[in-house]
């Protein structure tokens, strides 16, 4: 599944569309501890988090995440939103809990279109 397909699915709200919506998503990744995400987020992941600050964007870029999903109603702060636009990082949002948001991505990656 590509980032664009996830954007088009309607599961999540679109916060910012980044530079490569055609990029393949490899796996969902859940983590709110930035130091862990920095070292363990797989390249191409859809990172599901509640951390909405500029450091989240830096870690996503460093880890080569395909996109960020802001779960549980979390939002990017003003500086992070500006940085997401400048760095063209795809960010989506949802009211779903982190696990449920990641599960939606996993199901779509597995071919279950719920």
C-alpha cells in the first residue's frame, strides 16, 4: 500500500501531504519515545504516535518513515506544522487509539480492507 492509498482510504484525516505520496508503506510502527523510534522505526513505516512536536518530524526524517499518523486526537504544534510543510512530510490524524490506528494500517497492508 502506498501513502497515497492510505490518504485516499478515508481512515485518517489529512494534515499534510508530503513529497512522495507514491511511497510504499512497509509496516505500522507504534512508539512515543523518540529515542526508541530513532533507533527502531523501520524505513518506510507508518509511524503512529501522539507526539506532535518538531522533534517528531526530525526523528521521522532520520528514520525514513513513509508518514506519521497522529493518534488519539493529538495534533502537531504550530512549529511542527510549519516544519512538516517545509520538509514535505506526510502527516495524518485520527481520534483512534494508537493500537487501533496501527491495526487499521496492518489490516490494509494484509489485504483486509476494513
